[in-house]
């Protein structure tokens, strides 16, 4: 199977599963905005944000190390067992230390749902680790099924606890924890993980190597957290929880783009790791970078063009102000596409220190710009700081990566991208129905012309598969 077909196959399988979890918050947006007060939604968003920060710190990004080392040991059962066993030794030890520390801290610092939040953190830690184990073992289908279980469970539990029992923020946090737990249990049973666990295989040298790989990813993870969601903390502190609820709704739409990228990036990081030393790597990486950048750029500008028609249908009128911040956040999400493409190359080359350094630069910029502007521009400051941080990271990584691999882009791609985004954003803020329709038509035509080779190739592949099945 060719590199591109292998990448496409894994992406499709992962998409089938991850769409259930990564896009679930968008599908449930009408429910959240109808049954949760802005303060409640802002609180849950803040809790979820901090959980995404705490989990990688607890494990020191162990799950990424496990994934990378399992990729290298796929055909060596004993090596797989060794990685598995040492992973669980580290994971259980880290969780025990965290739980003890958490219980001590909460004796002096009381906050809402503190025990439930602890359970959520522990479950999310196991869930994230098990998902990366499945990827590392090449069990992409099981990975996808686990995500589907988590996604469907989230929908059903949210309807039951928020709509039927009216449990508000408590119900939403409970739904998230329970759904992640069900997905983790499925993977533990399906992969028969107990067969690979042998605590007698403790290997201090391997543990040290895994930590050397993963620890530089901790400041990287923290930096990404700061770039992505420190805005919520600053908004809540300066403007209040209700304003954070408005901003959280704005973020749900560009999050669709980020979620689709995340789905692709799961298979892309695996392909990058497998083919980083291939003779034709420059051509392969350039081809993928061009295709993905064009596709996601058009998805982003298409989202902006569609928003005047979609937003009123999905969002309760009490969240109307969220409309104005979406284009800036979408622009930041597009910058993030290129960042993630480059990140996979760093990870494949095991250059995690470079990943951390560039992410820290982005985090510092995000905080400085946000704090400097929030009292003058309000929620616009948070959106602008995120876009600026992503832009700087993108440019820095592009220049730095030239030292290790030569990724080239099609001539004129940058100019075309700037022009179409400028056109769509200017019309977006006019709020004129006829101009909105014009924008949508222009963007659709532009997107087809930019991606016609990709679309034709994809269509031909589908026809080929259908034809073969009929013949057989």
C-alpha cells in the first residue's frame, strides 16, 4: 500500500470514530445553550479546560511516549510487553501521587464538585493512555470504535442528565467522565491489555528513555493549553463567567476545524514516524502539506461564509454576541493547521525539545497580547491573541524546520489565501443577506478550483472501490 493510501485509510477510520467525540460538543450546542445558563456553561468549560491541562502533567505526556515506542515495537512481542508493563508502572504511580496531593489540597481549598472533578481527571488519564496504546499497536479500528462508544454515550447521558433530570453543570461533568470511562473499558477488554502487563519486566533504562522523550512535551502541552484556553481564565477573571460562556460558544465553531485537523493529525503523526527516513520524504511531506493546507484553508473560509446562515439556527439568542469573534478564531485555527503538520515532523524525528520551545514562544505571546488588550477590546482581545500566537508559531516552525527537511508550497498559495480570507471576513461583518449569499457562492467556487485535483482523485478512488466490489 502506498504512503498516501495508507495515510488516507487510517484517516478515514479514525475520522469515523473521532467525529463522535471531537465534534460532539458542536452537535450538542443547541442543547447546552438552551438548558444551561451562561454562568453554568462557562464553569463547565473552565473545568474541562483545566482537566486538559492537568492530565498531561500527571503523566508527563507518557501516552505520547507509549505511542511512539509501540510503533517501533509492533513486530516484537516481547518489546511490546516491556513498553506496556513500564507504561502501567509509571501511570499507576503517577496517579497515586496525584490523588494524594489532590486530597491534601482540597482539605484547604474548597470548590464545586471537587470529588467529581477528581474522578473525571482519573478517568480521562486512563482514557487518553489507552487510546494512544491502541494507535501505537496499529489497532486503528478499535481506536475508532472506542471513540464512537464515548461519543454516543456522551449524547445519551447529556440528554438524560441535563434535559430530563435538569442536573446542569453536575450532569454535564458526570456525562463526560462516564462516557470516557466506557470508551477506556472497551479498549482494555478488546486489546486484552492484561496479557501484556508484567510488572516483573520493570526496566529503569526504558523508563528513563520514555521520560526523555515525553518530558519535553510537558511544557509543550502546557504551552498549547495556554495558547488554546488561558483566554478563558483571563476572561473569567476580568470580564466574568458569563463572558466566558459567550466566548466558549464562539470557540465551538472553529473547534470543528481543529477537531478535523486533530483527526487527520492522528494518522499523519503515525505516517510521519514511519516514513521520516524514506528517500522521497521531502516530496511526500511537501505533497501532503500542500494538499492539507489548501483543504483546511477552504474549510475555514467556507465556515466563515456559512456562519451567517448557520449561527441563528444553532445558538440561542442569549449567546448572540458570540457571532462577532468567530472569524478571528477560525483564522487562528487555519494557522494551527500548518503548525500541526510541522509538529508531526518534529515528533517523528524525536525532536521534542524543539516542539516545546516553539510552543512556549506562542504561549508567552498569547498571554502578553491577551492581558494587554482585554480591558480595551474585551473578548476581541482573547480571539486576537490566539490568532497572533498561532501565526508566530507557524512562521517560526516553518523557518526552523528548513534545517531538517525541505517542505515547499505551490507558487501563489499564500497570496490566494490572504485574498479569499480578506474577502470573506469583510463581507461577514456587513451582515447583509445578499452579500452573504455572494460570499458563499464565491467561496464554494474558489474551494472547488483549489481542491479539484484532490476531489477528483478521491472520487475516482471511491468509484474504483465500488466497481471492484460489484465485480467480486
